[in-house]
C-alpha cells in the first residue's frame, strides 16, 4: 500500500494542532535569525566556485522554497511540516528574516481571509510580483496570491477551487510563463490524480492537464534516507509531480515526479493549446534526462537542469545531452528542497531536513536545526529564475 496525499493532509493538520508556539518565540523570530546571520558584506563578496551556506535559521524558520526578485530581494516560505505560525518571510542580506508581506498576511487567515493557510511554492515574475501558492484544505480553496514587491500592495488573488482540484489535492510548486501570461502549478495530489494546473494570470481561468499521466505519477520506488525508507501515513512515500521549472524564454516547462527518476519537458505552446486532449499532449512530452528522487529543479541559460537530490543529500545537474552528475555532495545538505536563480548568477536552495519532521518520521520531530539557505554559481549564466 502506498501513501495518499489525503493521509498527508491529515498528518499535516495533526502536526499543526500539536505545535504550540509562544508569543515570545514569535516576537524573537527576527532576532533569532540575526544572531546566526552572515556578515552584512556577504552579498558583496566576489563569486566563489565553492558551495556556500548563505544563511542559517533556528527552529522558527524551517525554509520551504525560495524566490528571488529581479532586484535581488529574497523570500522564503516556511515549511508547513513543522507547524510554525509564520508562513512567509523576507530574507535579508545579513541573514535576518521578517514576516512578509506583513505579520498579518504571514500568519493564519483572519475573518477577512488576510493571511495564509500553508504556502510552499512561491516565485517572482518579471514585474516584481511575488506569487505565493496557498494550498487547499477541507474547508477552503487553494489560492494564488500575487503581491507587488515594488509598490508593496496586493496585486491579485486567484482562487483554485473544485473541480480544478480535488479532495486529495496538494498544490505544491509553481513556474511562471512570462511569454503566455500563465502560471503552472504542480498538484502532487493522490498519486493517480497528480496533475499540472494551467492558470491564466490576467483572467484567472484555469484548467487541469495530465491528471494521472505516467509523466505526473510517482514511480514505484522507495525513498531511502539515512538507512530507512521514508514513510507517510505509515506507508512508503510515493509522491507525484512536484519539481517544476521553466526556461528563461518560457519556451519549455520542465517537470517530474518527486518519486521519479526522469526529468520531462513540454513546450509551453503545447501546454496552452486548448485543442490538445491528454493523449495528444502526452505525445508532445519529451524525456529530458535522468534525476534522483528530488524536491526541486531549476535551469540555467545552457540547458543545465539542477536537481535537489533528497536521497543523496546532494545537488545534481542534468545537461542537455540527458547525462546526470553530482555537482555538490556535502554533509550540510540535509534534505535540499527548493531552488531560485538570483540576478547575481548564483543558484540558491533551501535545506530543511524534512525527513526528520514529524510528518515523515512516524509522528516524531527529530530535526537537528540544520535549516539554511545555500548557494553556488551557475555553470552557465543567463537564467533569471522567473
């Protein structure tokens, strides 16, 4: 028997219910990060070819994904598996963090729906709008919340509701298509219902594609980390489409199952073609290359697809010939999660030891506080990450 995402959703609710954070802990959120921060001059250092720890965090800020704007501003989702009250923070160059866009928005929703339930995926478009993917639940739809980081105002909210999603949906990550004005969402969902959701930014119209496709479902392979099979709901984890990214010209969408060994790609022109049914769209998909079981991917200007290998504790890269190799393997890389490509031509990624969270560790939080953002220089420049 394999994991269903509905089991995950129940476990996530349990973790949140059991996790109590005091007001004192919340008020010290920024100070805690500052005490562990790199120096102010960190961002002005010359590019090193070594893997660097850019910022470290305490237990109040286990990072999920990272997004970087055209101006270099950095934003983190706070991973919901650890049940923290703050959902989104801005990361400053000195390593400190602050709830973003405000303390109210970064917290659980109030009666006016100001706030977030649980955000993982986030990204910044070419206009400086930070798009944050608030996942759905039993009593609420999913949402794409766009916040203008230049004017510091709410840009737009797009609701992602049934039948575009289902009871087992887990809206996980996103990629922004600047050419077509679309956002592509990875809905990990119950494995046989994993899909990609195509959202029009201007109209808010959306459609669900590739649901239950061999390209979006998990492979039947165990996730083994630190000598044990990772389970969810007491069963071996099998997670469908999650890692997703897009090239700089918005010509190709790259994606794959988290529990999968392949990177696929499809032309965005085909994804937005309403005349293509599922069979016809599947015929357009190409296998780009190999990968490990992974949480995140991104791509540079040379067609190198970077992979956060959760099972190997490594960053891997798959080049345009389809060959995969390990770029960095380091004891600091304890469940690497999401990527972002910065305007400084560094690639940043989060580390959150997720396999030690209660959700993936039989209900016991065994994390050791190895929460950080790391970075390394891109092999080939020319990707903005949006």
